């Protein structure tokens, strides 16, 4: 009798999901976003499953101190479209950074997650704050350094 090799799948409640805090001060936006997206997705874990949420919760502080390399800060633009004719709006990186800097990191990480219902669930595990303080002390987040 031949023995079959089966892929092991864990249950969602067995996924050991931890809380981590990341300091974005003087970090490059793209490099930070790729590492955070990887941790939210759970790709660093041995039991990673592409169709399941096995990743960790990430709290990012000091989002207003994130940087870009070269001339990207002056050249980068963000485009939004309302769905109506003539409803396109373009904003620069510095404009968004002055009003709500947390959206910069949120947008970068969201672009690196799957564009499915799983991706919508995963982006909710990212918490971004412009300053040093965050309301997630009760979860006892560990410091995640890259």
C-alpha cells in the first residue's frame, strides 16, 4: 500500500497571531511596506497558507517621519477617481503627507496585498499612527525591527 503525502493545513484559530509595533522613523517607504505586507500575510511563518489569514497584526508609529529616496518626494503623485466624468483628482506626496501621513503607508501596503476578500481582511490588521502614541498597549505588542 502506497502512503500519500498530504499538505498540512492549520485551522484559523490555531494560527499564532501576534502584535508587533514598527517605528517608521527615517525608514524608506517601499522597503518598509514590503516587510510589513509580508508580516501581515504571514509569509515568514512555517505554516503559511496562501488562502488563509495566518499573519500578524502590525502597529506602525511615526508615519509622518517616513521618507523616500532621491527626488521621489517631489515627483510622486496619487490619483483618485470618483467614478463620475471629470472626477479624477491628483495629489502630491507632500500634500498627503501634510494632511494625513498614515494614508501613505496604508496605501503602499494595501497595494502589496491580494486584491480579493482575503486582502480586504488582511489590511484591517494594519494600524498606522502619525505620532509616537497608539491605543494598542493592551495587546502588548513586541518591537519588530528590520
